[in-house]
C-alpha cells in the first residue's frame, strides 16, 4: 500500500512539473475506429472484432504499475462535445506499467452503457429509448485520469478521425417488379435483383452481405407484407452480389402461384446495425406464370364473303380453344362460339358479306382452367362479286365436260350449278347421285341466302352439277315469304318490295323485269308505278297498303329457282 501511494505521489508531482517541459503528458492515448460506423453506440460495447480500440502508451519507463481510468468523449463535429463519461460511472481500472496497454471492445464496453454516459440536450432521451444517436459526423475520444484522483488528467484526449455515424437505407428491390407476372420458361431460371443504396453515403466503406428470402403466398387476398411477417420463407440464400438466379434445383416455383420476396443487407456476423429497418427491403410480390395464359395475338388470317379464319400463337399449356364472335358494335348481341384444338379456328358460311365482326379467343389448359379472353379485335367480310344474271334464262356459257362421279358429298361443301354457288347444308346419296338441301346467295336479292332443295342431282368430281334440278324452298315462316307489305316498308317509305309466286298477279307488266324492277307508290297510296330498263307503267291498285303481286312479260322456264323472285331483302325490317 505504501508503494502504491509513493507511485501516485510521483505521478502527481510529475504531472505538476509538466509545464516546465511544454505540453508533454506522461501518457499518450490513441483511439482507432474501423468503418463502417453505427449510431447504436451500445453495439461497440459488444464488439468482439475490436472495431473500436484504444492504445495507451506510458511515456515514463520508471513507472511499473499505476492504476488509471479512461474518460470517453463524443464530439459532434461543428458543435462540440455532446456526451462524455459520467463522473459517477462505474468503469474498470487499468494498470500502467512497462510497455503499451491495448484495449479492445470488451475492455471498453462499460463506457457505452447508458447509465455511464452524460448526454447534452435531447441525445440522452433518444439514446435511452432507441439506443442510438442521431445521424451525423462524430468523433470518439478518450483521455486517462488517475484512478484514485479522477481530477488528475494524465493524458491529452486522443480522438478518432471524424466519421459518419448513420443508418443506411436498405436495398431497393428491382426485378421482378411488384405485381409482375413472370413468364414461364422450359427451364426455370428466374433472376432477382436489387439496388444497394448505401454505396453513395458517407458510411460506404464496407462490403454488404445480402440475405434473400422467398415466401409463398398461400392464401388469396393476403398481402405481401403480412405474408413476410407471419410466415416462414420457403427459400433463403446469402450472397455478396446484388442479384441471384433461382433455378428449379434451388426451389421449384409453382405455376400460377404468387410469391413475396425480400432482401436484407448486413455486414456478416459482427452484429453491427448499419441499415434502417434492420436492413430489410420492402416486400415485393410476383406471380409465376398464370394458371392458363391468354392466347397470344389472335388475328384474322383469311376473310371472305361468308367465312373467316382466325389464327394465334398457342402456349404449351393450352389444350383447346374457344373463339367467340358477333357483329361489331352489337353489345347486346349473342356471342357465337367456335371450338378448335390448334392455333386457329374457322368460321364458315354463317357470316354476312361486307359486315364487320368483333371476336375474342380464350384457351382451356391441361389443368382444367380457362384463360381470360383476348382483347376484342375486328374483321370485315368481303363484298359479294357482282353477277349479271338473267332471271329464268338458260345459261349457255357454262359447259360441263367432266363426267367422273363424286364419291361422297358432305355438308359444308360448295357445288357449282351454272353460274350459281350452292353451299350444301344436308346431303345423302353416293357415287355421284345426291339429294339434300343447300343455300345460295342471290344477287337479285342483294346476295341474300335462299334455301334450296335438290333430289337426285348428278355431281362430278369437280363439285359441278351435271344434271338435275335445284329448287327453292318456301313455307309460311320463310324469311322470303311476304304476306304483309308492312313487313317490307319502313314508316313513310314509298318504295316497296315486289314478290311473285302469288296465285293471281295484281299487276301484269307489258315488259320484262329481268333487269330489275322499281316500285314507286303515290302520296295517297292509290297507285304504283313499276319501272325497269325495259319500260315503265302506272297502275291503280285497291288497298295498295295491303300489298300486291307483279307479273312481268318474261316467260317462266325451268331454272334453279322455278318462278323468279324479285325482292330487296336489305330493306326488310328486323
């Protein structure tokens, strides 16, 4: 004890005599701080890697063992000291003797406990509640005092270089984008990437380590953040790069399932907090493919007067397709559908010439799920070719030389009968002789389709009718059977439609109507004027509003239609 007192008195006397030798202190303190720096000062108390270290050098070799303590200072550059070791702090005693005293994180831990620090201003409240100091440019310093007389300062303060104590923002997720539908590929290789946001800060002198976590969103409607906070990740990996590739060997993603993912930045195992939010990024969500993808880019590949072909690019998941179509702009109209199994569908013999249609396509996948419909697209059918037909005349321009019989005839085939095209709707028979029904577009009727019937006609291998009669069908509910002229007249319209095949003609013309007839009704509806290229006549007709029939001077002959119909079905009310 006496020796201890003598040494202390020696240090005191030495310290009191120092002014004679300038500013030299008996002890020199050197403070070192290794980046990066954390504003959580308490983490320096748990530092096992000695990011903060203090070297104490005894400048007098005569001293062998003298008890001393350290006093810690925290300076905010430009402001001054904002925290220091409390005079009442319980801190360890160190002994100075021969050589150098090297102190690391564990030795200095007591100096970073809240109860041992006096703060100025609001720093104390922030440190006590959050364990950190505000972001800023700080320096940490220490000086040595006599352990028995703390007012005796044995060294100058040794400060670390000014350093940025702050929290860096966490990484920013980049790919896949939030809400993205990741395209399926034959080999799974999904790239996840993020943008580091600490590299441009004043605390950037460190290499971050990133932990990637993937979560399966198992319940529809559950948000990505809720999934991340309430479930365990299905896949985790760590990397020093700013991206990873997820292959099937790492984790097999499920088609049509949504996932959430995060990336957490840190510096490995040193336990220092360098990022806000614990280094965890915001959560992002994506869907791996879809349960059934929409057919890609449906477009018309062939459009004719009464048919169209729609083509698209199918997906390997597609099993079959449904094409829906209706007249363009008819939002209340019924969607008609056509099924197909390849990347196209054909709409045959049910479309009207020179008419716009809108269409959409959806797919049925092997998992039993239907895709959404493709966006609406349009096409317009072609106009019927103009044909100069003399109603009832014998066609002498068409010569049929082929007599090889057609083996079989099926619905949907097109036969040629002189200049007429017959679309077969029903057929029976074989070896060139057939019976059935068909439709034909009649130019005199604005290309309206007329139902026809044939019995025992002969057809060759070129689908040409070589013998037989094809006659028109009519019934009380036929679209072309007129019993009331009001069916064909708009209100106030003075031009009517004229039909034949009546038992008695109300008007007999003195000229041919083979070039087409026009009827003009007088204002009081008491007379009608019939005109054609061959002439014009005016007739007085009783009860003209109830309709009438017209017979021209053209001789009736056997033709595909029996007696000729002269009509304009485009003017019929719908």
